[in-house]
C-alpha cells in the first residue's frame, strides 16, 4: 500500500508538479472522497425517494478505501513518510486502548 502511495505521488508530481496549490488540491481530494462515502451511505439507506437504494455497504467500504489512499498521497505530498505517520497515529490510539488482561 505504501509503495503504491509513492508511485501515485510521483506520477502526480510528474504531471502536475508540487506547488502549494497542487498540495491543497491533494488535501481537498480527501474531502471529495469523503463526500463520496457519504453519498454511498445515503444510497444504502434509500434516503432519496426518487432514487431508492443505489449502493451497498461494499460500495461504502470501497469509497472509504479511496479516502485512505487519497489521505496517504496527501501525507506524502507534505514530504512525510505515510508509513511513519500512520504508525504514529496507530500508536497514539493504541495507547488509549490498552489490551485487556
């Protein structure tokens, strides 16, 4: 997963460069993908009576995975190692939830 993040980031850099604007767009991509998660979830509920049920929970899970990849690319674009950033985050959360004896 982290190797793919490196490849995607390098490809985007080659095509678009890495200006402050490009960095902002990659960060905003995370929000765009999160919006697609929300739309998919609404689709599982059939909340829009005109459309009915349009998505499955598999669709929601796939959209959530898109959020993860977009976030990893955004982290790499900030010249941070996504694996280290994720490991630090996981460690921080793990400290809040110690193993039960």
